[in-house]
């Protein structure tokens, strides 16, 4: 199982202090939001963070 909290921390450290944004609503995702967040890594190594409530918004575009 992927630890989303660690993935958010790693993203923050690798991107010069910038938190990832939800692909559905555009809000910044912090470590304390990790329980309500899905993490996706694509074949092209793109990392996406999506709130669980926003998953339908993203996949039904």
C-alpha cells in the first residue's frame, strides 16, 4: 500500500517547497490531507494527487 503522506512530503521536497495540487479542484494538498487523497503515477512518470471526492470530476472529463 502506498503511503500518500510520504509521497506528498517527497513531492514538497523535490519541487522546492511547492505542495501538489488536486487535479479535480486545484486546491493544494498537504500532509494532513493524506487520508482523503488518491495518488496516481502514470506510465510517463507523471505524479497526480486527487482528493477522493474529486475522482469523478477528473475521470468524467
